[in-house]
C-alpha cells in the first residue's frame, strides 16, 4: 500500500521465461502491446501470502520481497511459496501479464518495509536515500534533496537496463521521463500524469483495508469499488490495479505494522483462502467484461462531456461513425438523478455510474448488484474415519522456562552483554520476536519496578516469578511505562525482562531508526518517610538472550516428541507450549485453527509457522453500525464490524456469519417453497425467474425484469 518506489511492468517473456517476446510500450492513452492500446485490469496477489483470470483480469501484480529472499547476507532463499520464478511462469501459463514491483521497499504491511534488519547493523547505513553505503531511497519529500537525487538515480538505473518495457513510479509526481507516474488511493478519477505523453494509470485501488490487532474489521462495499473503477475509465484511465485482489496470509513473522494481523484478507474480491468474496467478485467481473468489450472506443475514441449540474455528468465516447459508449455519472452522495438522453429516461442512483455501451441501453450500474452474496460459516471438522468432531482433542504441554539466572550465572546462550539498554532489533537481527534483558540487584528495600519500553509486549520476572499483568501498547501507541509491585529477597535478586515485538514498522520516512524493546529508564522504587526513593538501574550490566528456549530447540517440529506432559494440562498460564495431533479433515475445504481459548503467541502446523495470534486483544465496543451506506467518500469509520471482539480468532478457513441478506419488499410469497422443492439436497438446480414460475410479486415489475436473490448454505459431501 501507498508505495513510493519503482515498479516494473513487463510481460513474462522479458525475464527469459517464455518463448515469444512481447512488445510492450505506451502512449498518451494506454499501455500498448504489439502496438495496440489496451484496457488492462490488474490484481495484486503476493506470492508469499497466497484465481484471477476467471474474474476478467489481464495482469497479476506483485512485489518482490527482498527480506524473504535474502534472510542473511548473500544467502538466497526461493523455496515453496517464495518461488518467484514459478509464480511468474504460472501467470504466463494462464495467459496473463505480470507487473513486477521490484522494490526493495514494499510497504504492503510487510515486516520492516521488506528490508532485512541486518542492513540496519551495517556501518554508515542510511535507508532509501542517495547514500553511498546503500543507494536505495524514498522518493517522498520528507527525504529532502537526497530523496530527489534518488529519484533521478533510480530512473537512470532503470533505463540503463534497456529491457524494453515501461517503468512506473507510484505517487511520484516528479518522476522523470520516460518513467510513468501513477496514482494510489481510494479515488483516482481526477488524477493526471505529469506529462501529456503518459497514460493515466492507477496502481493501487484499495478494495478494502488491512486489520490491526485490537481493531474492528473494515469493509469497502462492492458498489463503491465498482463506482470508482467506472469513474476512472469514464475520465480516461486505461490501467487499473486492485490492491488487494487476493490478500492471503502473513505467515510466520512477516506481518509488519506494528500490530498487523496474520490475516491479510483485505476484504478483497478473493478472500484470505481464495474463495470468492461475493458479491464483490462477481459485480467487478461483470464490470470488467463490459469495459473490455468497449476497449477500442475507450482507447482510440474522442470524448464529449456534458454537465447537468448537481454532480451529474454524461460522457460520450465515439470512434468513427459506428462505435459509441456512454457513461452517466452521479457523484451526488445523497440524491438519485433522473436524466433524459436520446428520448429515453434514465434513473441513476446516488454515487453511481450507469454504463451504456451503445449509448442506447443501460447495461450496468455500479449501485445495482445482480451478483449473489456468499457468506462463509465455520463448522467443527471430522476426519475421514472419525464421527466425532475435532473439538475433543488430546493435548500435550511443556513449560517455557523463565528462570534465567542460577548461582549468579545466566542460563543458556548469552548473545551480548552491555552496561546499557540495547535496541531489540540490533541484538535479535529479527530472528525472533523475543529478547531477554537480564540483570541482578542486591537489597530488599525496593517494592516497585518501574520502566519504559518501546515494546510492544513485556513480561517482567523477579527471581523467576512473574510480576504483575502482561502489559502491552494500546490505541496506536506502542511505547508505554509499566510499574509492578515486586518482592525482593536477601542477597542477589534476578530481574528478567522479556520484550516481545509484533511486527516492525512498514511505513514512514524514518522507519529504520524507530527503536524497539526496553528503552529505559529502568528504576527500583520504594517509599521512605512518605518520600519516593528511586534507584536507576538502566546502566546496570545487562545480559541479552535472543528468543525463547522452545524456539531454539524447535519444540514446534513434528520430530520433537520427547519431554511432553500429558497430564495436568495448565490453563490461564503464560509460557506454556501446547501440542496436539489430528487427522486430516474430510473434503478439500480450507482448514482453520480456532484459538479463542488462548491469549497471545504463535502457532505451527506440521512445523510450519502459520502466524501470530492475539485473541485477548479485543476491538473497542463502539463504532459498528447495523447498516452500511456505500454512498459518499469512503472513510475508516464506515461499514465497520466485529466491535468488542477479537480482530482475528481463526488461523489457516473462512470466517463469517449470516445476517447480511435482506428480503425485498416486492418478494413473491410462493418463491421460497417453490425453490426449496426444486433445489434442496441437490448439487445444482435450474429455475426460471418469472412470475409465471415463482408467482406474482407485491410490486409491478416490467416484463423480463424479474430478479431473484437467494441465501443458501452449501456443504461439501465426501464420497465414500
């Protein structure tokens, strides 16, 4: 999202993966392929996180995630879902084009903006500027003169490769020729490139929004997304990319933020698991098909604008004497509009666009949905040879040790020792979310421990016992001060602080200099004669240990079967590893792990880290509404759900609830019983939608304009 670095539009042939070579260029109207102007619909699908051609799309867009491919200097990684070459070959096989965003900056709610943390520890490193140690830079104004120099350097570097395809920069108004500057945002119909020789391109049309731990679920309606796409093409746009079209999952520790959830569903046309998010998927598919059928007139024709006032406009496109297309746009967010055009009356709902391919009949209106609405539900699964649901599982468990000192010696491997508090990412190199800060102190008089941290989560232990509740940053503030009552013993006392991160920053000009972990001061406090006495131990000698013991010995590995307890399962306890075994469920549907009974941690399946969970962190109770008004500019306080509930409870099948379906006021009273007799218990059915078949409605409906909406629950039935 809101990316600011170089993009590369290319056919797959341009990376030597195909037999034939495409000719890709551009002019003032569109991207051209073999000299022909094209209307192109693109979809963001990120290979590490994740069916698009069926949706009427032409292009698959993805970032290249450098930190995933080079976890250590000169150590490259391309297996499994990191196989970029296979991903691009698959795009080619499906007859699609690829748009490759080579970064290295990716934003994308991805950990540390896609950079490796080990870069931060290199001498004289300054990220994303015209810096001699590392010539990558931001192109936004806050980077100053170095940022502007970087823009020029980046453009010159790109052109020097002479690969024969257009290069693109998002949101970079001063992108030098021949680089195409493009628009990212909710609405881009009024955007214009910085040169008349460049086409109007929209590289990020946000189909929804990401989720934060402790936040509600944000939705963007299918009507609003279709409206902005239609307006973009109505006003001369010819390349449009959905961000996201399929969001997928932030597996492992890849989510950034901080506090970006494991789910990257994004309310996209394809949900996190690849299922069609209806009606958004179908409504946009119909729009794509219609606009693609008008490609010649949109890319080659002339346009005539008529303003009817009150934000109502008509745009007529014509090519020669026989090709026409009309758009009637109503940008009024409150009032429907009636327009008389060529002796025909058209009613255009508020905040919508009507499309007339031949300027005679309305074929599509962005506010009128003729697609089904799908609602995903969760069910307890059963394996192929079991009748009982998997809710009756046998669990094993093991404690995570939190005593860190014995006889004055630190247990385990000490990564560093320093008489100061170190930045957590400097010590861990982002190999773990966790870092131990360990010190010792003598004296029994101290009754409180007070400290400041850039967190995001903190566990405090004194002599192996946890002190206070689990504190964490809240309400968008990731730094906090914590105070806990403690009880010291005579002699030496162990003070161990376990700092946990939940994603490193993925956006901002100064992201690399944002420190994480315990920042201090760290103080011991007591009262003497009603006066607070403070001892500052910030500059004590601190021992640093990276990660949890269970991570180091790989307790998550399926081969690690020794030492697990089977009796006395602890509940409501921190620092416990839990493990269970289950057989594969029936069918081929996605499988979910429901973690509602846990609080915060990470989960593995067959040794694969499927991501972080934080079910304890509930969204605020306020803000949700029973209805969702698509009209008017989108904002983060519109169409909100799941207030007062965990942001994400399920990891790895679709979540959903019934309730969004509403009956029409014109419903036929006989329709339900007729459809039930015709369709229940069948894999497919066909019913003619007419009053003759389903019975008369309560409203007068013109001939051949009957519509039918159905809410159905479908189940997969395994064959024996």
